């Protein structure tokens, strides 16, 4: 790290203020924290790490990095129906990291804390001989035995997604200059959908008691629905034309079926894919209106003996399309995800 600050000065100046809302953080002056959980509830814990040049461009703005780091973890809690509370942070900082970068990153965290009602609990910092690496552990709370698991899908359930699918994949392609359009407004929308995910925390809380299973769409729609199917020991079929696509994405997709199909495997949408029985469909419509987020039925859960493929994608004629397993492979580098 740059010699213009040391670790303890950095913690005191930039990160201790982020822990003021959590008494058990002890102002980040100790080497451990204490977290009290309310009676009748338990903690839900998730962790994601992001690396420069893999999950975001190496020259990305530090505030944007902070937003992305917080939100991808919040998305995991949303899929469980958990209310976010606090988080820990580990940073491996390259030698060239400056106090200005740290200040911008901390400012981004502060803005996310205000937006989502969370507080820093603790963490660790170290020096990296390679790229910047950041790891965040998000802790939420949920009533006992109410968490939405991947393993609860039942044959006959509908398959739903929140929001729209494929925007982030197209946004990354625009950043990497693999595609281009003549619509600056649409381009800006797609790039922002990649850089600043919108975790569906409110939707997740509303799905408690309605959804039988859920996952967030981080690796890709087909891949993450596949996770639900494998955990639940069922299969699913989704209809290509039912999967919601934004107006900005539609400018690029038009009637290009292969491109539309590729949106299912792009990842980074951080929407929710979930299953629910037919008798809650009206309640889901009410929830969608309350949250201002579309909840679209795109398919159904079926017997794996009838359809061996965990997830099949059908065209408008009911013909099965080749979608593969889809999804981002974490040990195969693919651009600046």
C-alpha cells in the first residue's frame, strides 16, 4: 500500500465511522466483534469476493466498486428472504493504493449503508502483490425456520423472475466495446445495470410464505435455476418469449433468437428467480405492485422423469432450444466481470 497512510490510521479515519451504528463492533478498536441476535430469529450469512480485472475493470471508480461489492451480497440475502443488518470486510490492497482511493471507497460504503440500513461490523486489511481483492460477508436476520431455500421447489410450481434479464451482460459487452449502438440513453442504462446491481431486498422479504424456492441470478438465469432444480430434485422448463427483456436490451436483441437466448447465461443480473404454487399468483401481483418491480412467470417445475434436463428452454412452438447449463464459470476468466 502507498506510504501516505498506515493500516491503523486508515481504519480510524475511514472505516471506524462506518461501524458507529453497531455497538458490538467496538469502534473497530478490538480484534473481534459481538453480534446479538433478537429472540426468535437467526443470522443468515453470505460472502462474496471480487477481484480487479475479473469482476470489474482495474480502473473502475472506487465508489462504484463499493456499491457493487455491497449489492451482490445483499442480493444473496434477498434470495433467502432475510433482512440485511451488518457486514464484515476484508481487503487485499496493492502497493499503489492511495488514501484518495480509500476515501472514495469508504464514501461508497457509507452511501450504501444509508440506502440499505446496514453497518460495518469489522474486517481485515492486508497487502496484495497482485490485483485488488475485496471480500465482504453480509449478515442478515430472519425468523426461525422461515428462510427460503433452493431445495423447496415442487412439481407444478410456476417459475418466476423479477425485473428483466440480460441487461448486465449487454452492459459489460458495451464496456468492453464488443458491441455498440447509436442510442446513448439505452447504452447508459445497460452499463449502469452491470456496474450497479439492484438487489431485490424488498421483493425477497415479500416472498416469505409465498415462494417455495429461490436464488439470485448471479451466474445466469439458466445456471441459477439449475441450482434450484438440482437442490429440489426436479426439472424446469421456461419459455423463451416469456422471459422479460428491458426496452434498452430489446434495441439490441430485436428478433435475434440466438442473442436473446444468450441473455439467459450472461450472469450479473442480480434479479431473483423463484418458484411458487399457483394459489399465490394474485399475492405475487400485489407484491410486484408494492415493490414497483415486475414479477413474471416464465415457466414451470416439472417431473424429472418426464424431462431429464434440469432446465429446458422452449421457443414459441414448444421446441426445445440448446441453452446448455449456461452461467459464468468462476475458474475460466472471461473479461472484466
